[in-house]
């Protein structure tokens, strides 16, 4: 039997030539340092690939049931969640393995950046890696559309409105993006094509190039303070080191990769099993107001940046910033492709990473809480704290009703309850006088800023009651706000 | 460098013939690429066309003056497999009759002019409010506050035999509004806009 197998193997290999070509590639020597304890820094790329494999597997599985048509997509997702055996698990795993892939790709990139591994001769590997990051994010966005709930539908509306701002070509781009004059079946179908054919095809092609470059340029040695990169001598030194002390990749190094990948798989499977599938939240209904689309977590920072940027910069943030950021990432190996690699010798690089992740973290948190979005139900759903009105005069109670009825609460919280778009008004009586309040309410933010002018929306009696209520909003014992005036009498 | 055995005849016995076949191949390749590329390009750039269709929203009498109402209808610009997704809403406001005894309507799309989210009408405060970034509009569609760069998009309407009809709206964007005759200055104006700080 063994003999037979080896004969078949020999017959095949005589024609395929695997032993002569592929095996040496797998067994290629890597620097000794990369196989030692420092080798644990090298596991994130392979973990990304492991997660990609899970994505392909679960993606094929989901595509066997999912229907990319607006009238049935939602139903087919519900079927996956509740009826198809393990359908809920595949949906959950596809989401969490995809999230994990974004995390692993980012960690991998950060490690490569901090260790200066993108420097000569691995500039192109970095470039292709940046494109792989773009593909991964593209998969995340297009995947969210396929979930075909309210977020997906209005997400397409937001994407269309953004694309519509492109000078001159805007309307044509919107038409191409939506696949027609409205968001509908053609929109979903083209995002399906993007998600299962176009982007995965590009991703696999780029990944092949990425891996070829890893083999061709060799795995970088762990950074050594005494060995800055000099393109004139690097290749000779690297090859000499490999010949002297290199160890085969198929050995301790790949063992670390497998070990870490196994941990990652266990983590995402456990997460998927515990957290379950994400959505779909609700059938998209274009006639239903109040839908507030949220981007998926990798895009929350961009969502926040957009919401927080001044209007003059808005179109640039929408259209220019993503291009600039990708461009900057692509430029990294051309700005510095030589010199020291060790993070301890590159304080600016370390500081940039710290700053970037701090900014991304803060913006992501802001995007998650989204204080700039009004709370559309607060006017009728959030009660006024009892302590604020239990001593109130009839006029103040009337003012409270005006406050709720005129939807002030959608943007202004009372004791933290309500919209957070405008300031919390729990103690407004200590900050603004009666006249200042009337001015603010009637005219809104000067120049048409954040608060609308209510002058035409509120009658004189309503205004009197409302202002009386607002002036009464002060902590116990605090006097109302006063205008600072010079006492002219001697 | 390996040298060819002297017995092998050289390839370019007929240089003219080689050149001819070379050019013929380029030519054939160009023709094949065009024949393949033209229909494929047409296909990939092609999208569901925009059509001018009118949708009846109800009789003119059914709209009380100066009240804004969300009217829903099935947008005829749809695919048969769109399901309930083609159910579209517009805000209709009857504005009374003008000097020539003509009924005047204001029909506004639900999409916020900022980034396309659906605005909600609050009759008690007389304002439209957008859930995404807090854009606010007055009852007449003018921008009141927040990030929108202009007022709400106005739909084209007409009255046919006592029925109010609206032109089926496409997805409106800043450079591709719903009203081909252009928006009145009050909607498109950006003059009073300032930093929304």
C-alpha cells in the first residue's frame, strides 16, 4: 500500500515538479532570530490568513442559502438564523472572523511598521499590504450592505450622498454605485458581486503577490540596534546570515504560526458561539423616518471625524481624506527605507503609532456614542425628572410641556436623559438670564449654526412659560443667572 | 549563451512574411479586443434607466391647507424583486391658491440634503429633524440649522383631473436634485450658513 502511494506520488511529482519547486520554498531558511522568542512577533500575518480561510469557507456556506434580492434577502437571513442547521453559527462566525481579520491585519501592519520591516528591500511587500488592508475594509463595508437591514439601506443612501459630492461626475458615480436611479435590487446585487467576486478576487491576487514577495525578499530578521538598513550592503549581509545561521521555515517558526492561529480560531469561534449572529435588525422601510444608520465598527472613526469636522472641510473629509490616508500609508517605505529598524532608535515612528491609535480610539468611541445625533423619541419618551417640577408653578409646568412638545428634548438632555446634541439644560437657570434665553430660543445659534431659530415656532405665551421653566432649572439654593452690569449710581 | 546548431534553418527566411504576420496579429488582437470590450463596457456602465413617470398621491381636496403629511406610494422606478423597498414617502403640504386661483403644493423628498438620511416631520414644533447629524428644516423646506448645505429637495408635481401627481423621485443628491428647473433660491441658498459650532 505504502509502496503504491509513493509510486503514485512519484508519478505525479515527475510531472508537477512539486519537490523541486514548491517544497524548497516552504522549507526556505529564515533568520535564526525570527525562529526564536522574537518569532512570536511574526504570527499576525499568518493569523490574518487563517481568518481569511474561515471567511472563504463560511462565505461559501452562506452564499448557498442567502438570496441577494431586496424582497427575500431579509427572509433568507432569518432562515439562516433560525432554521438552517448551524446557520446562526456560520453567520456569527463570518462576522467575528471578519472583525478578527481587520484586527489581525492592523496588528500585523503595526508590527511591521514598528520593527521597520517595510524598509529595503521589502517596500513593495508593504505597498501590497496596504492594498490588502483596503480590500479587507472593502469586504467589511460591502458585507454590511448584504445584511440588508435599515443600516444597510440608509448606509447606501449616505454613501450615495457622499459620492454625489464628487465634482462634475458626482451624479454618474451615484448612478453606478446604486445601479439605478433609486436604491433597490440593482444596488444589492452589485454589492453582492463586489463582496463575493470582485473584492475577494483582488484580495487573493494581491495576497499571492504579497506571499511571493515574502518568499522572494525573505523574512526580515528581528531588528538589531547595531545593524541599520543600508541598501548597498543589506542583501549580501542578509544572505550571509541566512547561510551561516538560518533555520528552515518548516519547523519552529511555522509551529508558532500554527499555535497562534489555533488560539485565534478558538477565540473567534467562542465569540461567535456566545455572541451569536449580528442582525439583521429590521426590514428596511424607506417610508419610516428616524432611521439612523450606523457604520460597522472599522468605520466609526471616519463617521466621527466627518460629524465633528467643520462644514467648510466636510466635502474634503468625505472625498479627500480616505485618499490622503491611503496615500500616506503607501508613501511610508519611500519616506524612510533605510537606517535603524529598532523601535528604540525610532522614537518618531513609535510616537506616530501611539498618536494614531489614540486618535482612532477616541474617534471610534465618539462614533460609537454619536452625541451629535439627536434622540428622535426623547420629546415623548423621556420623562422630566420629578425633582425639577415638583415645586413648580403652573406656569413652569406649562413651560415644561412646551419644552417637551417643541422637541427641545431631542437635542437637550435633562439630567443626562435626552439628546446630547446640544448642552444638557439641567442647570441652565444658573447660566443664562431670562433675556438671554429668549434671545437664544428665538434666534437659535447665530448665523444658522446648530440650533434652529424657534422665533416662528413658539408663541409669546409659550415662550413666557418655557423661559420661566428654564430659569427654574437650578440646583437648590442657587440664584438665577444675572447680567454683569456696572452700577452707575454712586 | 548557447549557439544554435548550424543545421537548423534560421526562422526569418522570409522577413517580409514575419512582419506581415506580426502586424496581422496586432490588428486581429485589436479587433477582438474591441469586439469584446465594447459590449462589456456598455454592460458594466449600464444601469437601470431613469424614467419620467407620474404617481397619483390623492385628490387635491384631501390635503388640508398648511399641513404637512407623509404620503407613501410605490415608486414605479423599481425592479419586480424590490418588494416593499420601493415604498417611497414624500412630504406633501397644500399651500392654498395663488393669485390665479391655482392650487399650490409643496412636495419634499424625505432625504436630508446633507447625507440622505430620512428626516422626520414634527408638526408640534413645525420642524423637520434629521436623525443622523441633526439637520433641521422649516416647514417650507428651508434649512433651519445643522450641517445641511441646502434646503430639502423639492419634487415636481402637477394636478391632473383633480388628482395631485408627483414625478417619481430618484435618489436626490446635491448636484442631481429632483427639480430640473432648478430650486428656488430659498432652498438652494447657502448664504446664512456658518460654522455649526
